[in-house]
């Protein structure tokens, strides 16, 4: 089962890019990398996912290394509303996501 | 707004009681997932239903049960409640029965259960 490792916390200045790293060295070839975030105690919110190629959407960019053992979520211009816990997830068996402990991102004014 | 609706938002009850949490998935989504989030355990997968049938089971206690009805809404029943059952309970929905091909989950805002 592929697991992920993330730093427990990070700070980012408002307006700057926030780069959140994730290590998933045991990922299998057909497993996707997902990113979700949870603002305070709200329901987790889907951000982006990818398999091999880099991905970009209106919220963020996902950079996956060529060996797929790590990835980085990039929030290009962080705002105060981006303060949240960010989860990097690789599917773990069956249909369940293993959320882990995530990275608590604080955007500083 | 994810399109997933959960009720009630808050619930306070006593030990030994039984409660039912309700979830309406996004329009068109056939899968419903239940997750529990307590302070010391993080987000834990409980169970998944797809089009009325149980599809995957996680760390769900025997005191807990769930079902998905023909109109696709789902209910999570928690019985013989204990103090440790106090948590946020999230429902999520997805259009597919499997997350293997890159499916994402859309979460509701949760039901906060407090057992006194």
C-alpha cells in the first residue's frame, strides 16, 4: 500500500507561491496522486490529481517527478483563504483514500 | 458548495443512544462514502455504497451500520454510542464505483456528533 510523507506545517507569504511537497516513494505504476485540502473543520475539498504528467487547473498545479516518487502542489498566488490542511493521497487498496496527517499551511499577511 | 448535503449539522446526545446521519449525494453520483474524523485519528474511511450495494468497508465498528436507498441518499446509523464516538462524520460522493481510474470525491460539510 502506497503511503505518503508530508511536512507537518508550512508558512507562506500572501501573494507568493506556496509549494507543498509530498513523498510517495512506494507508489505503484497505476496509482494516482491526489491532493485535497480541508479548511478548518469543513469537508475536504478536491484540488487536483495526476498520474504521470504535470497537471494544472484553476486552483493549482501538480508537479510529479519522473520516477513518480514525489510530487509538489503549487498554489501560484496564495491568499489567506488558502490557509488549510493539505492532504497528499495515494489510493490505498479498494476504494478508500488514506488521508494521513497532511501539511498545515498558514498563509501570512 | 460541493452539492453533497448532510444533516444534521450538529447533534448532541448521550451515551448509549442511537443516532442517524443522513447524506444526499451530488445529483447523478451513485457512490456514497462515509468518513469519520476525530481529533486523534484524522480522517478514517468507514464504508462505501454504490447504487444501493455495499462496495467497500473500512474501519467501521459493529455498532455502526449504513445503507443507501433507491433514491441514492444514504444513512449512517450509530448505536450504543460511547464518548469516543464524538467526531465529525463526513459523507462524500462520486459518480463511479471505483477510484482506480482517477475518480475524485466530493465531500459534504459534515455532521458534528457530540456524545455526553
